C-alpha cells in the first residue's frame, strides 16, 4: 500500500477541480488531484460542447426544411452517422483535446487516477492501493445521470447525456424522459435530424422559466414542433422489438408507445454519495437541503470544501470554474473562510426559441415590489427572421427602476441575456440602459422596447 502525505487533495479533475488546482498549485507543491475516469471535463466530453455540435447540425437541417418560406426551395438528407462522426471528431480533437493538453502539463506527482473514498478524517483510499493523507480536501467529483428503476427492463436501449454522443448512427425513434435543459436541447435536436421524438414530463413544468405565463408560452411554443406530454408518470417499461413505455398522464389517460431508444434526461446525481463522508466525520444534515455552507462551500468544522456539479447548486461551466477557485481560496486560508462573491446568475437553454434567465427570477422576486416589463419577441429583426415566437419579461425595482432580473423565450435570446447580465452586474437602471445606442433593425430593439414598457408602468 502506497501512502501519500500532502497539504491539499482535490477529488476530481473537471472544470471545478482544475479551477481549484490552478489556484492552489501557485501556492504550494504539496497537493494531489485525484481523477476517477477519463480526463476531459463534463462540459467538453458529454455536456456543453457535444450538445451544441449536435444542435448546430440540427439547425442546418431545420433551415433546409423551413427555407421555402423565404422563397428558397431546397432539400437535403440527414446522414446520421456522419453527423455523429463529425461531432465526436470536433469534440475529441478540439474541446477535449485542448483540455487534455492542459492536464498533460500538470506534473505527474500531482495526479492520481482512481476512485477515492474517505476511510477516516483527512484520510482517503484511492482504489485499493493508494492512501492519501491530506490536511485540506476539495470535493470536485462531479455528477452522473440519474436513471430510475422503472427503466431497468429496457436498459439495453437507454441512453443518457453521458452515452448518447457515442452512438454510431441516429435511432429511428426516441422517447425523451424529462423536460429540463438536457431533455429539451437534445430532444429538439434529434427531432430536427429526423428522429421520431416524443418527450415525457412529470410535473408539468417545462424548462427553467418561473413566471406562469412564461411557462405556458414555453409549452405552447415548443408543442408546435414537438410531441410533448408535460405531466404524468412512467408506470412501466418492457422490451419487445423495441422499448415499450406505458405512461399515465395526469388527466388519467394512458399512453403506450414503442421506441428504438430511450433518452433518460431527468437530472444528475452528485457523486459525493460515493465518497463515504460519514467516515470523515461530516454531519450530512446541517444546512437544510445542503450538508455544506453554500456561501463558503465549506463543511463547517471540517477542512473539507465542495465545488462544481458535485454541489448540484449552479451546474453551469462558468459557475463550476468559479466555485473551484472559491473553494481553493477558502482551503488556502482555512480556518478563515469568507462568503463567496458570485457573478450575476445567467442560465441559457439552447433550444429554438432559446430560453434565458438573468439575475433574479420572477419566483425569487415574489415578495418584492417590482414592475414587470413584458413584450412578445416580435422586433422588426425577428419579423425579418420569421422568428416571432416567445416573450421577454424584465423585472425592475419599483422604487429605483434598477434592473433586478429577466426571463426570456425567443430567437437568439442569449445575446439579449448577456446585455442584461452586464446591466444587472453594474446595478444599472432601465433609464441608464436606455441611454445606450440601439441600431435599427436589430434584436436589441426588443430590449429597448421592453424597458420602455417597464418604465411606463412605474
């Protein structure tokens, strides 16, 4: 048994783990980073980048299907094997490859491969052959897709976001389980690439927008293109020349269909449950929904910190990297920890139309005096694009006019969302943003008009 004594141990070499490593390695050589599985980060290997490569291929196919509206007759054929071959090539050579180049530069004595678990406070076992004793430990161990037991009978046909990009050709049909970001992005992309696609929800909620009108608009807009059952329960599954799904809708209707594959996208589970935190002496029920302090990312009373997807708080790339650095700062200064300074919240769904949440959501502002500016996504530029589905809501503080948050559903919402994030970060009022020049015709005119609408309601 090999024993390694260090000041710091980082469990996980994903986005958060590398963020932590970049901070700590500048201060000391007494650290190790423990990675279970291939290097490459969730974002590059199975998340942000491969999904956007698939979505882009789907957009090109959709442009062909919809071009006749503009007087351009065209036709094309989707070759699924080539779509997926190109996806993996770009992913592996560009995005994963770039990450591996960085990892390769990390000194070998800083890297350990294997699954870690606590066997005592400050004492980790990696695999069955290496013991690591560390004074401070950062848990950046990521997450994994959740697959419920009801899908066990059809597991040979089940895909998750971790496996879908490895298939060699597109299926004929797919059931997408879930109505969150992964389900909606991949479900719509598969549909546009010619896969017979049906989406199944559970609670009736679709996407992440919180205002009831925005929820309804999202469902109505996406249902124009996709077959969606928003609320109900998958009662049972079985395999017989395909994956059969028996689904009970909330209105009592039973729907039974057979599919070539099933994409389960109902969420991810933190890998912290594999670390045996109890052996580290951690109280796992101290902060309500969290066993750690979400402000400091620390397990109070222990030199243990958590970051990235493992927290299940803000599972997006820039937040994961920030959390890794926040956890590293507090580990370096332990026992003096400070509350994390967070960026303005920003979440984007790359569906068509896109969804975006900036700053505080409508739900978070329920108990505040706010003014809601609201308009359909029908700027002159959107009319030119023939992309007028959707709606934008901007939330102002009723007394000061300061922009507090926004929810968007519309074509190229990502760009308006970034402008709003900039305004919120600098605590700008609607009046101050309206002093900026807005070119005609541009999508940004919609932002101007919705802020004018909000100003009029104050």
